[in-house]
C-alpha cells in the first residue's frame, strides 16, 4: 500500500471511531471544517512517526500542514525528498 492510501485509511478509521461515517476526499479541509480536532492531529502525527519514521520539528509545527490528506502527503514528500 502506498503512503497516500495508508494516510487515507488511517484518517477514515479515526473519523469512523468518532461516529463520522462520511468519506473524506484528499483535498477536503479536515481541520478548518471541524471534522478533526487538535487531538486527532496529534494522532495523525503519531501515526506518521510510527509508520513513516516521520520526526516533527516542534518549532516548525503547523496544524494546517495536517488539514487534508493532500497536505499530509505533501509534508511527507518534503521530508522524503
């Protein structure tokens, strides 16, 4: 499975865990729309750390980097590239 699919599945599972069954498309704003909160952003960061060996620079942390599946994939691309 590729990174985008892994991230999409993780986000979908967390949304379902919170009773939100509506699928999220890759461009949808999740933070700004209120579908995910700051606690879920931290869950996403933890997932990225575990799954992709992603290390967050707390001085550069911006919650909006995790606003959509597309933005998360772009963020991973920056560290991988």
